[in-house]
């Protein structure tokens, strides 16, 4: 393809609008399709592009004293000349460390820039089938129209793309108190270490509860405030018996959890040599072993209630939660099975995905994936190989996480940017409890890796390294 060949983008949300502007400034002709204003989804209220429908915050920003995971992602996006980030900063509102925007002005400015660009043709049409020729980016988000959902499902050879996911909280391993928690599998055999000490083999982290802890936990589950489903979600709610919210299980009787996900059978607390009254187990969530999810704790409780619940569990009193449990209608592909880190489909590399359809959560993450998809579409249009970001970057690690091979044929849940997905720093490079020093080192490593990457690839020659 030549640099001026047509490129199709379906969806003018955050990811699609960013991709269109990135491709247009590189000299490509873009056809941008969006169902609005002819047809509106239940969650949107205007005909403008890149509409932010919930919080007006795009997450926290970095400062000299404090570096956050969301702030690092935005710093990387700035290095890569992200268009929507510049627009967001032009309509920013006072919000402390967060990048909050005037939602209407933000959407209006994005719409103006997209529609006024000579290389972008905007087409108000509900696309229900994937174009058979050319490069295609699908960025239609969690409320993709039923017709297109069916088309994508057929392409990916899957029965459905959406369901009501009841996802469990994910916690960083280094924030767990192992003076209380212990590693052990149910009925694990005891082995002897090289120094002659007895030890239990295991891949699960176990947090033992006494009866008082269990009853306090049960009280929160039964009485804690829950998130209400939206009207359009209630109409199509679909639950699976094997993945019920933990509060629903708790409502079936005071002992249900003790005979279900919190059963202590086959586990022995090494501190006491006895079986606990109940046990909360955590299962490894990524290959690096830095993230663990709470087994059986998929929930619809509000985040503040979840925080209170987690903190009363022995061993999790100082837990660093990278994602709270959620339950809502969600539309996304099983990226580990079908997607490469370049955001191309494995079987159909001319088709790319971006935004929440990929299994990334968050406004900033949607914009970032649209930006990266556009970089690779530009290269495809020019007959060049596609690019993968360094794992040392937050965006590179996010894309690696949602396409990780170990999640193939396994449960896959969306995630946003967090420290736990990054490759670990060298042992001894920071004090274990000094999270600010750790985060600063992560940010410095990311900047260095991204600068080298930008300098190396000619497709990014118009971007200037920082430093």
C-alpha cells in the first residue's frame, strides 16, 4: 500500500479519534466511521467524537515528588506525541494531581480537529460488517453494536464477545504481609530444604482467618453498598453459576463461603500447625509473579467497600490493589488468543483492535492503544514491519499483558496500567518499602527505553526524545 491508500477506522471514540489524527498527520487518507449522530448508544448523550461518559478524569499525573502508573503512561504518550493528550491538557480543570477535563469542550475540540483535517473523511454510519479490503482498525468500545459484535465473533470463531464479568480484585505480591500469609497448595506434600528445614510446596498465597475475621468479612459482603447496573445492562444481564459475585454466595448462608472459595480444608497454617477457620486464597495472575488475584472474590461491591473488606483480611492489611473487582456488561475480545502485542489479529494481520475491545481499561489506556495501533497501521501501509514497544515501558507492558501466551485458553479479564505488570527492578535497587523510590526508578527506566526506541525507528523520526 502507498502512504495515501485508504484506511478504515470503525469507531470515533477515544481510541479511534486518536488513531485517525495520528494517521492523518503522517499523510494517510483515513475513513472514520461512527454510528453517531444517526444512531446513539445508551451511554452517550451527544453526537461528538471521543465522548467521556463517566468521570472527567484521565487519571493522575506525575510530579517531581510522586510518580504514578497512570502518570507514567501519560509521560510515555507525551514522548510519542499523543494528539488527544494535548487536547486534554488544553481543556484541563483544577483537580490536584489528576488530569481532569471539561468533558464537553474536550469532545468538541476532538471533533473539530478530526472533522477539519483534510486527510480524514468522517462517515456517519453504523458498520455491521468488517470491510473486506484494506487496513481496518476496530475501536468501537464496550457498547459495540450487535451487528458488528456478531461480525467480529464470526471472524474470531467465538460464540460471543460480551458478558457480565464479575472480576476479582488484583493485588501486588510485594504488598502482602507474609508474616501472616503463607504459600501452600491444598494437600501439598511437605519437603525438606537444603538446610534441613521442613517447607510446604505451593503456588497459592493463603490468608488465614479466625472466626471473628470471617464473621466481620461476611457482614461487609452482606451489607456493603453495591454498584447498581445501568438500565441497558439489567435488560441483558447474564450470570454464570461458576462465576457468581462473592456477595451472592454469602447470601446463600453463613457457611457457604467456608465450604466454597474460602474452605480451609487441606491447608495448614505454618504459624500454628493447625487449620484456620477459613482461608482467603490468592492465585498468580501474571508470568512474573508480581500480581495475584483473590480466588472467588469477584464482586459488585463499591470500591470503597472493597477496600475496607480487603484491609480486614489478615495479611492484606496493607494490600496495594491494582484493580478492584467489577461487575458490568463488557465487550472485549480474548486478546491472548487472537491478538499480537502490535494490536494486529494473529490470523488477519490487516485488522487491528484498539481501546476497551482489547481488554484494556481506562480512558488514558484507550487513547494510548489507539495511538500505538495507528503507528503500526502507518507502517503496514508503507510495507514496513510493525513495532512492539519495549517491556520497560508502561504501554509496552500493558500490551504484553493483554496478549500474554500463558492466558491462552484461560480466563481473561481487562486491566489498566499498574506497576505490577512491569518487569521487576534489579534486586537491591531500592528499599522494599520505599514505593516512591521504586516508582521513580520505573519511570527513569521507561524514559530511557522509550527514547532509545524512538531514536531507532524511522517511523518515529518526527518525535523528539526527552532529556
